[in-house]
């Protein structure tokens, strides 16, 4: 499933010719959102599909940014051959560009977790929230039901969910604002963990974009623990104040992260370009040990993605090159395999 980024009102999808075969696809099909956009805002577009199959329900979910720029749901009961509108996951009054940036993860059986912001960080001093969908209900981290039926047209505001990181939280003497979601995975016990970013010491507001931080978030004794991982430096380019090199976590090993940063996390020294570093923790994120995955690079190494398939098998991918705007880049996808094959 795919979409043109903020260009039209259609979600596109294809179904593979046979299970697990990514080399042969059926005809492209479309879902037309425009009748639903007309009810709220005809200028809406759709983007960012996120697909999850829940075997306990025999249902496939797509979460896309769609009606009112809220996370909106499509559902399929026939393995993706046909789709219908499921309803709203979340909703807020519009503030600036869009409502909420959401990252999802699922156990593939009966539950879909997510973390989300209020709005775009350039428009709002976001907090980060967590919730999950199970049995057609929207729940907070502790299982409290926020919405009895996520498959209706009435979404819930993010503020009803569990707050993972509050806006303007203080770490040491540093104030963290304008948070943004980066990555979310579920560990072997089905507990969510992931990464988020925030601006440090942006005082007065919207005057200092030079110091972004990466944070590790993880369930600890029923609540959320938030720990600083690394400094990410200034934005990649001036037009997007909160674009950074980002990072990712290993779904099979919550103690491993890969980070793109122009600041060496081992000694705090500035680097000529963004390099990739592997971080490991032995205390649930309180402290990190670092090793360089790239070094002395001629161009930036950005946005690592960790692809793991168990038993210590891990591939790390990223893009290497120049990124001057969100849709203007000259890069190549590179990577390596780390671990036992």
C-alpha cells in the first residue's frame, strides 16, 4: 500500500500473486478518500499508510494520515483485496500543518501499539503519547479504555492517552520541547519501546534549533522510562527545523540502537558529517556504550533502519549522500549485515 505524499485523495495498493512473493504483483487498485474529505476539508490529502494484520480478528488495518490530517483507519476482511473506511483513531483541532505524527507496531495477533504527537513540531510544543488498539477498542498504556469503538467516525484527542514525554520536561538543566516520534517496536514480551527527538533549550521559543536530542522510551514497571541517548545537533537544513539524522532500535534486542549524528557520542566532539553509531545499554537506557559503524565519511549517513530476523541476525540500512530538502536529495541506500548468518 502506498500514496503520493500530500498530492491527492487516493490510497493505492497491490496484492502479491502468492504469499511472501515480492517479485510478482497484481493490478494497482485505489481507495478514493475524496467523499470523506468533502465532509470535513476538501483540501485534505492522504499519505503515510501503515499496514497491520491481526490474526485473532482476521482483519487487516491501514492507518493513514487522511481526514482532517488525523490518523484515520481503513479495514479489510479479505487479505487486502477490498477496503472500507474504518473510522478515526485520533482527532484534534487543526493547529498548523497536520495533526499528529504517529509510529505504529503490532504483535500481529490482537494488538497494535502506537506513539504520537499533538501536531507538527514546528507548529506546536508537542508531548508524546502512547496508546494501543485491541478488540476494536482504544486503550491507554495501563489498559484503561479511551474509546469503545475505534471503527467509528469519532476519534479521540491525544491528551486522553498515556503521556510518555511531557512538553517542556527537564533533563538535568536542559528543557526539552517540540518532541517528535522516530521509531516504535515491541519486544519479545509484547512491550513497546522506541525513540523520540526533542529540541533542547529552545528559549525563547522558536529561536534555537541547533541542539536536538534523541531519547529512548521503554516500559518500566508499568510506566514509561525516558532516557537521553545522544545529541543530534542542528537540523539537516533550515526549512525544516526538526529534521535530524534520526535512529532506530532492534526489535529483537531492545538494548541496541543505531543513530545518525554529527556529534560523536563517545566524546561529544563535532564531526564533519553525520556518521552512524551503534549504541548498547545494560541498564534499560540509563547509560550507553558506543561503537562507530561509519567513520571519516565524505558525505552524510542518515536515517538508519534496523532489520532483524532473530538469533542475532541483523541488517542495518541507511542512505548516504546529500539531503537539501525533504524531497530533494542525492543519495544511495547502503548497509551491512551484523551478526551470525
